C-alpha cells in the first residue's frame, strides 16, 4: 500500500541539505508507533542469503522549493507532499495513524504540521507491458575488488546492457526474501524517456550513490508490478530510491 501525506512547515519554509534522504529515513523510523515493528525493520528486515530487505520505500519531497547552491541547501515553501510505500500494510497503517493523530512533528529540528493523509492500494490491470515514472531515482549496482584488493562499486546506467538483468536480479532477491520462493516468470525493464538530466548523484550516510529518474517500460505479470510498486524497484529502497507511479 501507499501512504500520501501533506504537511506544512510551521516556520513558512523547511530548510534541508540537498542530500536529505537520510533525514527522511530517520523521520520515518521515528514516526513508527509500533516499536517492535520499527526494531524489526531497522535491525532485521527480510533476509535472502546475506542480503536484508526492508521492503518499503519513499519519494522525494514534492512542493515549491528553491536551491541555495552556495550553502548546498534546498528550501521548501508552502505545502509539501511525501509518499511512503510498503509491502507491509501494518507499516502503512501505523504511519497513517501516527501522522493523523499527532499532527505536529519535527523534520531536521523544524516544526511541521500534518494537514492530510490518504492511503492507496494499487491494482494493475493485466497487460503486455507497463510504463512507470520514477518518484525517487532508480539505482542498481554491483561491487567488486580492484587489483589492489580495494572494494569498488559500479552503478549501472539505464543504457547499459546489464541494466535490465540487474533490476530483475534485485527483484528476484526481494521476492524470495518475502515469499520464500523465487519468482517463476521473467521481468524486463527498458528506458523509454531517460536523458542525462535524469541522472542523480547523491550521498547517503557518506556513500556516494548514482541513480536515475525518468520513464521506463516494464514487462512482467501484474502481481510483480504491484510488488515493486509497494516495495520499490532497484536497490536501496529504504534509503529513498525506486518509488514510481504508473503512467499510460
């Protein structure tokens, strides 16, 4: 399911660093009322081999803003919209109640007032393929050691031949972690409208991450699309990557 929240900065604007994903993730965890659930998501998650998946994602903030490039800040003015998705209905229900009944919160030590919340369940129709638009950028990567034995990370571009395979591989790991069995059908992804301007380079907890916005086509069964809609597509979903909306 997906939760959409609308909130208002009480000081007239919300000032955040340009790389604010870590702040939103921390705010999300602090807003979970069920401490057992918060601990499970933060410290355990759903395991597949050595990988752990939280199976939630969130969007970038949407609203009027201006960039202070010199100070490396983004200033949001007026109402702000934020979306959170998860395969765990329990998480969405918990956050929805938390935002609805508490009303006032702080984000990055700044007071905000919740004005509206809504929950949406996505039920895609059966089609040959689907088009999606990223609400937070999509990233997939692999790690390796160079000749000196130093660990390196390679982030894939949508134009790379291996991009679709890496997205499918990530989906398969998440699917098996949640259901306990691998998916039976294939999933393919291709860029439809992705330009150099859609490239996003950000930092999360000191790690530099390359990701991509844009519009993509996915060929898969409708239940796979719903899984990705709720859990996020690609890697690092719980860090605010891989949320999308369906487009015609």
